[in-house]
């Protein structure tokens, strides 16, 4: 159940209406065992965000999930995400920060229980 938060200074009117769905599809493709239906995606646009001292288009992306991150995997994820943000929002890779946060399934609540209980019961 990845939680995704993208903060960008790109104006809202320059972001397509289906951007969240496109990002969701990309992440479901690149993250093993994480189907489209389990993502929560929050896009915060038009922020007063500077990177490297300028207000040129830039973004911070925080992805919180369990059992999918690792040094080699994260490099591939970063490449795919940066390519996506360049093609959709015109943000170059040099202006994108991505934070991969590994969380314990016991610290994720969903559907009246936790992800760990669902895993233990074979429901996840």
C-alpha cells in the first residue's frame, strides 16, 4: 500500500487532469506486487518551492511502502520516475528529489486492521 506525495512548483493548470492516474499506472508497473488499486497518491502543485536557489520547475516525491525498496531497485525506480516527470511535467531529473521510505506493514492501517495482519492471513 504505497503512499505517494508529490510536491511541485509547477502550476496546477499545467498538470493534466489524469496525471494522478498516469503516475499510479507507472508506479504499479515498476513496483513488484503493488497493484494499481492499493496506491494513495497526493499531488500538491503551485507551491512556493525552490531547489538549488531557483524557482525553475522542480519536485519532491516521497514514496512510503513496505517490502519493495533496496539500493539497486531504488536506482531503477528513480530513473523511471524521473523520465515520467520529465515527459509529463517537464521537470528535468536534476531538479527532482525522491525519498524512498520503507515502513513496517504493522505500521500501515487499512480496512479495520493492519497490512501485517492481512499478510499473515494471506489476504495481501
